C-alpha cells in the first residue's frame, strides 16, 4: 500500500514540476528571437515530465490491482 502511495505522490510532483517549468518557459519565451513556436516547449516538457508521470500512475494502479 505504501509503494502505490509513494508512486502517486511522485507522479503528482512530476505534474507540478511540469506546470512550473512550463510557466518559466512561457515568461522566457520571445517569439521575435525564437524560430520555433511555443508548443514545442509544451511537447518537450510533456515528454520530459508528463509521460513518466503517466507511467508511474499506471504502475501504481497495476500494483494496487495485483495486491487485491
């Protein structure tokens, strides 16, 4: 039970970090000096933080389901 709780907390922390990093990227983004659009930052941060977060949530659900 503790393992699933820790996995869920870690996944939630990754989502919070994603939102924080995306906010920082938003304020640093300058469309005049950057040749690529802002959604590339969103995709990059999603790959970096959201995909591992989803994987952790799925692993947590699988472990919880197998223990029952």
